[in-house]
């Protein structure tokens, strides 16, 4: 009853407030606001200082503030991208005002449009906002687009896999991997409609077309972003201006501690297309060719992208058409063999530039094995191929009387073909595990290991029917300093997928004198197909930098000899079989926000989002028939590598949904501007998060997928911000609290027959407390200091996992880690001093990553580390500039990720690795992912 009465009073107040009162006062201030070309500027804010009366310009730039008593007033006119203008006016007014605003690029650097209900400056926003402008972006050579976000407080960035396949975490949301809780966007729309099939960084590249990055952490991100309670990171492209401008960059470098060449070229040009300069264009992109920081023996990265847009500006709005073409081949890096859990270091002769990707393998998997309609031609040199064609249309329309409509539509097709080795891990050939993993569990006799290229024999193993395998004579297998008598397991997965996205977001805004209302609709329709072989075949390789495939011959107890690998060292063509999925995912959301300037100093805003999620999918799982007894694909009974025969189990389908009532998110916040220099805000948010695609495309157990219920995750977040800005100093301090619930934990185990299964899913709850700091201080016109810090602590309130003891689920044990520290949560600091003159600039970027628990079981801690980057530039002329950079100056081996000992699939189950397991074998070989090794880059830029 009380709630109903409150709502009635609130609505009545809104009506009265917006309509205003009509009294006897007749004085007014009226005029027109234009740009430097005389074109009226709509939606400008006109405020009377010390008075609650305000106005907004109409579509032609006209405004009027009525019902004023006679006297002298000071008005302030402001609009995004223009310098604020002030003027004293007497009432009665002698003539209509004609006000011209001047463009101000420095103002643009402070204003954001991402994740807020209207355009706001940092000082006026009740949400944690950070920006990176084009100049800041140009000053660094990032490893990837995600790498740029290391300069944002509260953001954990793991780019140790290279350009793609990385992870972004915010405010303790460090589970499910990848980008699960954040929205990576290009020009206001998500890069991909739904994560889980591929990660968004696979289709996001930073090049010369990038104008700025706007980052909103938590808060309104859960309202204005699709499934983004952790934050929105919007990569905003450049648009053409009123004059022709362009830039060409040529970059060369040496990655891998100065050993591996890197070549790249970027360009961007833009300007007007018509005499009145209302139609503009911008086009640009990049192409690069690189051996990579960890050279695998072939080109690791090759390709580029092209982006363009055309913008038509007219009196009451604008229309922008944009498109992108991406054609890029690159691969995520594999883990490095590592020893010592206390002070991790590369095992044996390995270092941070060593590649564990097997050297070039080209082979064919015949359709007679897979039952597919065509052969699969596998080539590791093609690494992972990412292709995208995208086109979009953004329409902004000022309707009049404070109404604005905006619609952003993007249609894209993304294709992916991956054929690189993965889960590389050493296995001893004189242990039974190797023979189970290689599919030779029932074959007893003698195994000979050799070099397929030269025919040289590495060694022979006798495998009796009883007892352990043993080396016959001596073994010359490389890698004895890592693990004696061992080879790398190099499974050869193959994935071919396609994503067709239609994403549209429409908003309509009503702006009144001191408040605005925003309503919107978000819709995405994603159609996916995926064919996955895990793996498509198996290979075993030498344990060394740039491993080479190992051939295997087998002689049974009767004296018959068989080739277990083909002539280049590949076995088990067809692997464990394929998983064939296709699905359609639809997401529809309605959101509403209200922003109210209660006074000149006090702002209140709130918003709500309701979302519907539906997935319809069909899938077929593999069925392995008895191996061929007639010689397999080649008809030769002595070659067993092609004897597998696969077929499909019957196709199954499922239809799962979460309704609008399941996915309700809300957020409210208050910002109080104590003075022009100091402001504070507080905010509380609850974000509901639908599952990503991997939740449904569970390759371990598709049968389970069709029967499980789905539930939304719940992310509660509170934050309080202090903001200070003076001529020389800007400082933002943000304590935060996060409680994440209903988080599914994924594990994968192995049956006795070598197939995989998933134990029942368990759900977790994590609590995080932290403090974010961001500051900039200019000591003088030449020297400045930027500092970013995140101090945080995270606890697993509820967390359980299954432990697999032997093959099969019969003896799986469930254990609890309630109360333990959450993993991958550490304190982070970045300090960047910069010295610059009119021609020269130099900066040192120091990054510190604190120690983090390796898993929620708290088996051990990943050690802290720090790294330094150097960036310098010199202006040869007004148009020509040269930049020199060194990344990771000290060549620090800083660990960002790890894999458990024990090989596949144990290596994937880091949460299942316990302190007891470590104590039982503290010298075990495991794997780590370090930051990128030292690299040198020289860039020549020409601007015109």
C-alpha cells in the first residue's frame, strides 16, 4: 500500500515538474546557439547560475527561458565537444541572443556516451568511468586490443596468449574465463552477440582507425549493456571531419627477446565529401606479418582489416553507415613446461620465447573415416583463421521539444577455422598413462620411437602384459632435462564455426529542463554452426623449442609390426570423434533510465532492464565403431593410424529459455558535485546474467546438456566514488563491493574407454571487496605522472568441486572450498611518468601484478611480478614522427595462467588440483602462461 502511494506521488510530481507552472511573471531570456559555421546546435543545455531554471535548444538551436523576474542573470551554455560559454544577460532582454560555441577537443576527452543515460563528464557521472584517447593509444604498442585495457583501474587483463583467446575480468568476476561478465563493443554494439563459441577479442583489432576507448565498470553497464554486469568497453572509431586529414604508420619490430621479425602498416584518412561538409567519410585499417613472440617455425600472424564509415549530418540529426572486413590468421600460444610451485620457472632449456606448438603438420582425414561429406585437410601453418564481414547503420534524430531517437543496427558474419595443437603436455613413454592416452591401451609388445624426417631412432619401449613399461637399452628422446623418457602430447583439434549476428539497439530520450528519460530496446539474433574434433588426430612430439613430430612403430607379441603413425608422425586420424552443433540464440531486452539534476550540484539516476533469452539447438555426438579389420582408409592392415571408423549418434535438440522475470537488472546512483573541483557518488546495482554458449555446447556430455535447467547468474555490486580535479591534478577513488551468485563450475573427466564425461554441475558464490584509484598529476608543462591501482580481496562463500580418482564417475568425490580465497585476484598497480616537449616525448610504464591464489582450493600462489615498458617519440616535422618502444624491458617471466600436472584431461581441471596433490609430488612438471617476452618496435608516422 505504501509503495503504491509513493509511486502515485512520484508520478504526480514528475507531471507537475515537467509541465511547470504558469504565473504572472513575463520576463524571459531567448536566443539561438550555433556552431562556427552558423548551424544551429540542438539539445544544448542552457542553465542560469544560482537558479533552477534551465532550457534545452530545439532542432534549430533555439531556446527560451520564461517566467523570469526583472534583473541580471548569468547563463551557462554547454554541449558535448564544445567549450562551455557563459554570458551575463539583463531582463527585460533587449534583443535575441546569438551564441556561437567553439569546438573543444579537450572537452571531448572527458565526455563519455557509453554506459550512461545521457552524455556525461566524469565529474557529473555516478558511475566509474575511464577513457583512453587517440594520443594515449598511439603512445603504446599493445599485444592485442584487450592489452590497452591494462590502463583501466579494476580491470584484470590477461593477454599472455597473444592477440586472441585472452581474458578480461573486473571487480573479482574472475570465473568462467574470457569475457563472460563484460561487453566488448565496437561503436556502441557488442563485437559478438553471445560469447562462448569464440571470444570477442578474436574479432577485435586496434589500429589507426581507433579514436578512443570508453570504459564503464559496473553500475549502469548492467542496464545499458547486454549481459555486462562487470562493465562495458567501447572501442570508438574515428569519423571524418570538416577538412581532409590522414595518417600512415609503418612499424617494424623484433619480438621474442629481439629474435623474431614483426612488420605492420596502418593507415587512416577522412574528410568531407560535399562542399557544405555535411557528408564525411573515414577509411582505414592495417596489415601485419609476424613470426610471433614465440616463433613456432612458421609465420604466426598474417592478415589485417579494413574499416570505413560515411556520415551525413543534417540540421536535426545524422546517419552513419559503417562496415568492417577482417581477414586475419593468428594463434593463441600454448603453455610452457614449468617446475617449482614456489618460484615457478621454465623447465629444462625452455624459456619465455620457446614455442610448444608442433612444427608444420599437413595431413588429410578422409571422409571414409569421419562419415562427413568431404575430407578434412589439416595444416598447422594456417593456425587459426578469423574472417568477418560486418555492416551497420546508426541513425540519430532530434525530433524536437527535447525528444531524441537513436538506432544502431549491425549485421555481421564471422567465420573461424582453427587447426593448431593445444593442451601440450609431456608424458613419459615408460608409464602406462601414455598408452591409454595414445589409444593403445590393449596393445602389448615393443614400441619404437623415431624421427619421421630422418628415420633416426630415439628409443624403444617394452610393454609387457604385466608390470610397467621399460626402456630397452638407452633413450635419446630430447627433453630429458624436463622429463626423462618423455614426449609432448600434441592433440590436433579442428574447429570450423560460423556466427551470423543481427544486433540492434534503439533508444528514445526525452530531455526536460533538469532531467531526461531514456527508454530502449535491445535485440540480437545469433545463428551459429560448429563442427569440432577434440581432437581430429593425435601427434606426439619431441620436448624442445619448436617440437618435431615423433613416429611410432609397434611390434605385437606375435612379432607382427604396425605403423601407429603416418609418415609425418600423426596417429589416430579422426581422433575421439566430432561434435556437430547448430543453434539460434535470441536476446530481447527493454530498458529504462531516468536522470534527474535535482539541483546544480545534486544528480540522481536510476534504471531497470528486463531481458528474455532463448536458445534452440540441435547437435549430434560421435559414435566410434569397431576399428577396421581390412586396413582402414588406405586398405593396408599394417597401418593402424587410419583404422578408426566414426559415425553420428542420432541428432538431438533442445529449446531453453529465460523469461523477462528471470533477467531483471536494476541500478541507481547519486552524484553530488561539492564544487567544480570535487564530487562524490554512490551506486548500487544488481545485474542478472544469462549463460554463455559454452554452457549449452558441452562437448564432454551433450546428453546432459539436453536435460539440464538453466538459471541466471546474480551479480550485486555497490560502489562509492570520490572525484577531484584541479588544474594539475585529477584523482578518482572508488571503493567497491561485489557478490556474485549461482556461478556454474565446469569440469571434464575421462571414462575407462577414453571418452569424456562431465560430473554434475556445481554452483558457486564469490564475494569481493576492493578499492580502485586513478590519478593524473602535471608537475609542469613538460612532466606528468599517471597512476592506476586496484587493491582487492575475494572470498569463495560457496565453492565445491569434484575430484576424479580413477577413470569413470564411480569414485568421483565432491569436496568443499567454502571460505577459501578466490583465484586470480591480486593487487595491481600501474605508474607512468611522462616527459614531453614540443618535439620529444618519453614515458616509462611500470606494471605490478600482486600474488594470486592459483585456484580456489588454494593449492599454491602465483608469485607477484613487475614489468617495464619504454615509449619514446620525436617529431621530425609537423607531419612526420618517429616512435621507439621496448615492451617488457627486463624480460620478466610473469605468470598469468597455469595448467595442472597430469596431462589431458587433468591439465584442464585446475580447480581439482589440491594442496595434497602438490605435497605428494612437489617436483611435478606443470605448465604456465607468462607475459610476452621483451620486444622492440620502431614506428614511422606521417600525418597530413
